C-alpha cells in the first residue's frame, strides 16, 4: 500500500506545483486553493508512506518523479521547453530512482 500512497502523493504534489505558477503569488483564489489542498494532501500521503519506507528512499522517489512530472506539466501547460542540459539532468534523476528501486535493499520491495 505504501507505493500506492506514494504515487498519490506524487500526483498531488505535481498538481499543486503546477498550480503554483497559475496562482500568481497567491493572488488568484482558485489556483491558490489547488496549491494549498494539493500540498496538504501530498504531505499527508507522504506521512503514510513513511510508516513503511525509509524517509530517504521515499523522498528520493517522491522528489525525483515529481521533478520529471512537473517538467512534463510545464511543457504541456505552460509551453516551457527544457533545454538539452536540463533533459540530461532529468534523465540522471530518473536513472537514480530506477537504481534505488532495482538495487536498494531498503526500498521496501
């Protein structure tokens, strides 16, 4: 169940982070509400994950996949295309998450 909670936490964080730009410094109520609720839900779900996964592993997966998905959202929603160095860096983040999942004994699989 920890990985289901982790996936939901990542989705909530990505939605909240994507809405953060639209909130325009919390001057727009709708996107601002999405940010607050999204981050609240993300951290609540992450706290459930931490019952069974080590904090470092859970956070690495949460942050790594969140970075990738927020970048995709930035491209799709805001037209923010990453350059080659950014894409290489993101690929390295994904590689790190895969290494953790495949080879770490503390990853909880």
